[in-house]
C-alpha cells in the first residue's frame, strides 16, 4: 500500500486529471473569441461539479472497504 505522501500525490494527480478531462476543450479551442466572463463562469461550474467526485475518490482511497 502507498505511504501517506504517496497517497497525497496520487490524490492530487487524480484531482488534476479529473478537472482537465472535464474541461470543454473543443469549445475553448474551437472558438478563441469567447468572452473572459463566460470562460470564467464555465470554469467555475466545472470546479463546483468536480468537488463531489474528487471527494468521493479521496474517501475511497483512504477507506477502500467502503467500496464493497
């Protein structure tokens, strides 16, 4: 099993991967002229939606017996 430092690194990595995967990249890349306020709004929504999933992954990593 991973030590505490390894778990923290893995959790950070999984959180970053989740946020990057949920970004609407085709929308951002396909239309470079989007207003800054609209981009900040969508990033805020993505961040709020991501919180429960990142927390769930954290809990499952710390207490894997909850998955059964």
